[in-house]
């Protein structure tokens, strides 16, 4: 009963966040449908999930007097504006440094999608995601580790694990260089980047609404004709997953779906998927990378029950972790299977 009540509260808060973020990335977003009082209730969740800047952008369009209790949103927006320029300078230096050693990097996610928003303060920036060819990964590691100041906030990827049904060399060949104040920075083609964003969102249980906003922004800022056949090629199940993410962006956040292929228009999302995403958005986030290692809890069992509860996979990450289908069947079997998979992997490692 208590768990059911907590889930209901989380889902209701998730719905509030979805309404507050509805088309918030637009250059001229529609008026907010959520009252300032309701937005004030979810400010901590907006800040923790990286969505505060987007909601502030929407509230100030058109310019209107914003109640003082919502000022924390403006503070986040301004901080993100400042950090964007600094992060861009960092990226230019990192790319220049790696390239000087004969390694060609690709920058994806984070900055690569934040630059597509109408204003730089709308999206927060975390780690710098750098992707290199598998054959150049070891060299790139050595280059970054020996750089002045070390690797810092760089997340170096060995190829494209989330795009494992695509050839890494082909992805590099399809990538493009964009000019950023005289420095060419290589980014993914829209088809590969969109697929990567969708799969990254799912692999992490869809807990950050900003990730779904990223999907919508990339969809609506395409400058070249989008190759839907290529985007949907590869592993059929994974292709269905990314299709579901696009539909989620349309149904929850109002992303435009006019250009979707017919197959996407026919796809009906299972109710559990929408419910799971909204419930995740309405909870205090508990990112995997910030949890206390399980080994500590095994040595200090008093915190073990809470640690196990934190690691209970939500329906989205459980389905993806077990390569399951996004159908209408109950998710509990997938969650149990994912728990067994993680446990066996932990002890094998």
C-alpha cells in the first residue's frame, strides 16, 4: 500500500514535469500550462534532473514577471549559459590535443546536442563524451592521461558500444566536421546521433527528462534530409526501442512527428513504458555512477537492503538489459532476469 502511494506521487510529479517541459526547447514555446505554485513544488526535481533551464526558458517566453520563488530556475539557466562557453573552449583544446597525436575524436551527446538548442543556457553540460576508433583507444587513453591537468571530466569511449549493430569505421566515415571558431570538431551524423541518444536514454532507465528533450531537439533541427531507412537499420529489436523513444518524445513532450515513417505512426506504446518514464521523472534521481559500491555494502551489511532497493532495475532498463521486447507483457520477469544477470556479472568480474 505504501509503495503504491509512493509510486502514485512520483507519477503525478512526473506528469507535472512533462507538462512543464512540453515543447520547452522551442524558440517560441507555448505558454506554460502549469501554475507557478505547482512548478515551485517540483523545482528540486527540475534542478537535479537538469531540466531547470528549459522550464525557465519557457516561463520567460514571452517575457513576463516571474514569481520570486521560481528564481532558482533563472539561477540555473544563467549558470548553464556561463558553463557552455567554458566547456566549448575545453572541447576545442581537447580535440586539438588528441588530433596532434594522430587520433581523430568524435564529440557526441552533451555539448554536441546542447549547441542545437535556441539558447546555450537551456541544457546543462556534464562529462565531455569523446569517441575514438577501437584501434586508437589505447593511444587516446595515453594521450589524455598524460595531458596537462589529466583527463578531468572526459568520458573516453572505445568505439560505439550502444551502436554495436553498426560498424565503427562506417560511423566515422559518415560523421562530419563542424567549424567552431576556427577549429573543426567532428560530430556524428544526425541518424547515428539520434539512435545513440535514444539508446543511451533507455540504457539508463530514462530517468532524466532532458534526454528526451535532446531527442526532440535533434529531430527538429535537421538541416540535411534524414535517412529513415538507415536510422531504422540494424538489430530489429533495438530499432523498435529507438522508435518507441521517438514516440515518447511526441506523446509526452509534444515533439513533431509529421516526418515519421508510417511504421512509427502505427506503433502503439505499452502503458507500462509511459508509466515507468513518468515515475522515474517524479523521483529523486539516484544515478548509478554516484552509488556507494556494492562491495562496501557486502562488508557493511546494515546498508544492504537500501543498496539492493536502489539497484532494483526499473522496467525500462530491465527490458533493455535483457534485450527484451517493448510489448504489453508484465515487466517483473524482465526485472528478475536483469537482477540475476547483474549479480552473475558482478561475481564474475
